[in-house]
C-alpha cells in the first residue's frame, strides 16, 4: 500500500518562524513575568484592604464605647 501525498498550493502552506524571525506575539517567559507581577500587585491590594478594615472596626468600637459612656453619664445625672 502506498499513500499519496497531495501538494497544497503555496497560500495554504504553513510557515514556521524561528525564534529570531521578528514575529508578533509574546513568549512564555514574558507571560509568566506579567502573571507574577499581577499576583504581587493583587496581594498588596489585599493587604491594604485588610488594614483599612481594622481602622473601620476600631472607629466603630470607639463610637460604641463613647455612646455607652454618654448614656451612663446622662442616666446617672
């Protein structure tokens, strides 16, 4: 049995480019670096948001304590 090889017209042939051919696109290393930078940035944002919520909890606590003290003062008078 012999297989036939069909010849494709030039417009359908695949052209393979070497690493230095000036092709458009990104390499795997570039994509990994960008993903690492995005990961670090999102981690820093998460830390900043976590710190901000501690301040909100403290403000809420001090307002509650001050309202209880006001109530006790007014009730004692």
